């Protein structure tokens, strides 16, 4: 079929690095939900803490998924055009996004507790005390995952474009 002698011995050589998958938001959101939810569930099962088991699937996983969607959409639409986002070293960008999302998580926890006190003043919701830890921690985990993967994907795409230009 393909005779190397006739082809002149020219065959394309694949690069030694494995191909990275492109940044696909829905895939990243699923991972941002599952990662903290599974880890918190395991902790809940080990300690027999029903609140942690339920929180793993709701306040921990849910917050993480919500932050992943919002941050991922922002990075894809506006972040790529912000010079400071694309030029900042990857680790520094992840740290900045993590701290920013932690503050947003704290604000969300404050807003949630204040609104529930206003709209349901007599209700004692057991999970309400958990949001002060769950929201910021989940926001940090999600922002770290999303920012790291997004930045790795754009760096990989940028390197591929530069290699094509050199040829």
C-alpha cells in the first residue's frame, strides 16, 4: 500500500508531547462540580456527618459549578481580550482569581444569610451556618480548576500558532 521507498521516506512525525484537549466549558463545569462534591462526600461518610454529605451535593458542589460557569464564561468571552489576564504568569493569575472568587463567595454567603433571615425569620436552617465555609472554599476550588485549565489551553493554542507561523 504505502511503500516507504516510493514515498521518499518522508512521513510526518508526531510531536513527543501529548495533545491537550481544548477548553470546553461544560466539561470543566462537570469536573468543578464533581471534584469538591466527591471529596466532601468522602469526608462526610468517614466522619458520619450527614450535613457534610448533603452539603457536598448542594452548597459545596453547587457553588463550585456556579462559579465555574460564571468565571469560565467570563474568561472565554472577555478574559481572552484582557491583556493582564493573558500576560500574567499562570500561577499568579490562578492566585488572583482564587482570592477574588473567595471574596465573592463570602459576599454570597453574607447575602444568602441576610436574605433568609429577612424572608424566613423564624426558620432555623441547619445548613445556613455551613455557607460561610462552603461558599468561599468552593469558589476557590472552582476558580483554581477553571483558571488553570483555561490558561493552559490558551497557552497551548498560542504555542501551536507560533509553531505553524515558523514553518
